[in-house]
C-alpha cells in the first residue's frame, strides 16, 4: 500500500520479479494516469522513465499492473468499488 504522499505502480511480470515505481500524486495527475488507461491498452508496450532511464516493457511480458492508490477519475468501462475476496 502506498503512503499518502506517493503513487505506487507495480508491474507484475509473467516471468521475474515485479518492477515497482513511485511518483508524486501531482506527477501522476499531470501524466493523466486515469485518462491514459484505455489508450495504453492499444499499445504494444508500457514506457516508464525512472532514474534518467527509459524502460520499454512489452505487454506480452506483463501479467498485470497495480496502481495504488487507484486514480480517482476512472473511465466508465472500469469496474469500481470491488473487494477482492480471493487470490
């Protein structure tokens, strides 16, 4: 779980350890995390700039992505308010 001053993005890979990134909430809002979700699904890779390095992660190597806390303004196509009851 992220602290109140950070947004944490965890990329769970098909093979290998998760990649975890953190950023300020203002940066997440500036880059339009919630607005970009649908456009991201049309791309072949996720691009992350961290520590002056650009990393391109092919979606074929990603099992799932977690954003904590979730963006407040999500597209209507996303199920909201759900509770996970099993792994």
